[in-house]
C-alpha cells in the first residue's frame, strides 16, 4: 500500500512537470481544468494517507497492549491499564470477565489481580452511594452493571465449588464477599438518613410518636423512591432486605434501656401498621406465602421489638404480682390480679393473634414463676415481721384465696394446659397449708403467753391478745371462702384448747369459786364476741360454757346431768379432767364427789359420743397443792 501511494505521488509529479512546460501553449480553460484535477488528486492522496496511518496506529496499539498466552494458542488479554479504563467507565461486568481471564492464565503473576478486583468494588460502591444519596436515572446503567457483576461473582463461585479444585482460593476470592459488602454499605447509607431519637422521659410518648411520624412521612418515602431503580438493576432483593434490616435495627435502638409496656407497644404497633399499609419494602410473596406473612414479618423485622415487648410484659406482670405480698399493704382483689394477667394480652389482640398468644404465654409462665417463688418466700417473709406474725400469716392466706379465685376465672379466659392448671393449684394449696401451719404455731405461742398467769394474777394479757387478733382478722376480706371457714375452726380450736389447759393446769392457791366463775364468764364472753365480730358466727361448740355452767350449779342431780353433757359432747375428756373440774367447783366432799364421778363416768362409757377434741393433749400433773395441783386445791 505504501508503494502504491509513492507511485501515485510520483506520477502526479511527472504530470505536473510536463504540464508546466506546455502551460503557455494551452488555452485558459484547459489550465483551469488542470488545476482542478491536481487539487482533487491531492485530496485523494491525503485521504489514503490518513487511513493508512490509522490502521498502522491500531495495529501497533493491539500489539503493545495484548500479551499473548503461549499455552492458549495466541489468546489475547487486556492490560491492567485497559481494565482500569473499563472500571472508570463503569463497565464492571466486562472488567470482571477480563480480570477473571487473567486470573486463569499464566499472566496472573504479572498483574495484581486482587488490586483490580478491589478497584472494581470501590467504583461499584461509589455508584451505589451516589444513587442512595440522591442520584438520578443517569446512574441506572452503572447500577445495572453492579447487579450483573454481583450475579457474575455468584456464578463463578459456584463454578469453582462444582469443579472441586483450589478450595483455598475460593475462600479468599474477594468477589465472593461483594454481596455482604453491598449489604453493609446499604445499611450504613440508610442509617445515616434516619435521625437518632433521644427521649427526655420514660413516660413521654408524644416525642416518640413525633419521631415515628417523621419516619413514616419523610424517611421511608425517600428509601421507597429508590426501589424501582434497584429493581431494574437486579438488586431489589438486597435493597429490600437492607431497608427492613435497617428498620429493625432502628426500632431495636428505640426500645433500648428502661421502657414501659405502653411505649414498647406503640413502637411495635406502628411497625406492624406500616407493614399492613404496605409502606414497608416487602418481598414479592405468592398467595400461599401471603397467608404466613404476619408471622414472617414479626420474625424478620420486629423480632427484637417483640422480644423487648415480651420482656417488659414479664417485668411489669412480676412487679404487679409482687405488690400483692408486700407486707403492710392491703391485698389486691382477684379482679385486680385478672387485670394484671389479661390487660396486656387485650392491649395487643387487635394487632395479631400471634403476638396475643405470645403475651398470654408470658403471663401464664409468670404466674407459675411467681407462685413457685412465693411458696419459698413465705417463711422469710414472716421472719422479717418482728411483731405481727399473725397478720403476716393472715395476709398470706388471703393472698392464696385471691390467687385461687383469680385462677378459677382465668381458666375461662386463657387456654391453660392441664399441666399448668395442676401446677398453679398445687402451689396455691401448698402455700396455704404452710401458712395455716405457721399461723397455728404463732397463735398457739401467743395465747400460751397470754394465759400463763391468767388464773393467778389479775391481768388483761388474754384480753389484749384477743383484741390484737380482732384487729388482724378485721382486715381479712375473703370471708366467703373455704379457706376462711377452715381458718375459723382452727383459730377457735387453738384458743379454747389453750384456755381449758390453762384452767385445768394452773397451779397456786385458789381464789374464791365465785371469782373464778366470773373470770371464766368474762373470758368466754370475750371469745364469743371475737368470733361474732370477725368470723360472723358464735355457734362453734366449746367446753368452756359447759364447765362454767357446772361450777355455778348447786343441785347434785343437775351436776350429774351437766357432767354427762360434757362427756357426750367432748369424748376426749378423761377422768382426771373431770376430777379437776370438780375440784374447781369445791362444794362437794371427797366421798360424794368420787361416788358421783364413778357413777357418771362408768355410765357414759358406752354412750355414743361426738367428735370434738379439746382435752386429748391436756396432761394433769400432781402438784404440791393437792392431788391434781390445780389452782383450787388446798
């Protein structure tokens, strides 16, 4: 081609020389034609020369920039500089393919492959950042290239795994981590657009509502408007995942620290309403998947908020239940307990059945935990009470009544399992029985002290004890219960038994019979008043009135009838007990008394008796004042 060009130029020169010699002899028209042809020839030569130079430059560039892989039979590869130009032009997929070709060739030792992949990643992330920060449609093609490159990375990774070779290289291959890097970048970019929230008060809900409203009306619309661009780029799934992960993280931040149930519920409900109104970026579900959407969203986006909501529920229910056993405070009613255990479930039931069931489960679990711990705290609670052990025991018994009544009603509200039902009842029953035993011990101890010198000294310790008991029992409100009925019988039996024992075993010089009778009469009236005022009954049988009536009798036959009455009604009375009663009366001589005693006692042995037991534990000891040692023996 170069030779042809030279010949053409030479020929033109010869033509020009010959024409110059003959110029004077040609007419003017012919000269003009010659000049025109000469001009056109020069243009043709320039055009040919330009094409030649362009072809030569292209051949030289290809020869310099594309090294030849000897084993590949002359296959050509781009230089790192050319690849960097592709990266700068946002042709990421094309750059990745060339880098991968170099990576598989013998030239990989000549070029820093990791550095090229790093440049690709840096440029891709800058494109993503620009788009998130407010980019326009001009970035769509680069963003598409980002999506294609990430897809390419997954495919190449799979090819390597399928080939089962050089697994160590696969684990360190940087494109393998591009998807995670993109997620991290998107999360960071989105987080910077969400303002932080600082509450001045734990109970201030207005500021929280304002913040959530700002998220709903400003922040999330800005994130949603980028959805179409990322969808076209093939990155919608990743973008959606990061949006919701960022939301979940921010909502978790809002629930950090000490938070009330109402504020936590406000956040949870807001998020769920955002989902229902389709204001969140959600995956594309099939109709079948849509049926499980509620549970999916709760687990995926709101798991941390849900966990916080359940934790706060547990904490507040536990604190409310513990107020029932706070010493010195009036117990709650069963209605209050039911409100504590159902109020939070009712507050969330309009959101979804899923969260309602979970809140109910927490409440049931908490009442089990509370009753179990309460059972073991009863003794320590009484040890902390330095004076009013009786009231503490009564409060425990009343708490048991409250929980039993509340649980009975709760079984119609909650679907508690048979195992849970059995455990609750066992905890209540065992705690009640333990408290009843401690109450019996406390009352027995106090009444013994009050009656220690009751029949030898003129003191009012016994009546003070009854007044104290009246004050304690007056605060007991669960009177229409089986527990209270059992309590009446227990307390009555303790007081009467200890009183009779004190009467029959008191030692010392006797006072006048009439004075003792007056004392017994006043004491019996006080006991009756206690049971009438606090227990609503005075019909419980006791031997005190029978003993008093016998002491006041003067007729021998009437005395016999009264003794028979005592033996029939109180079958555990023994001969030594009757002997002491006769000694207290003191109006019979020894012969008549013993003869009457033998006749009456022997005749009553075969008589069917009742089941009252007041004398069984009373032991009569001989004292220095007579046969029995009672206060009436001389």
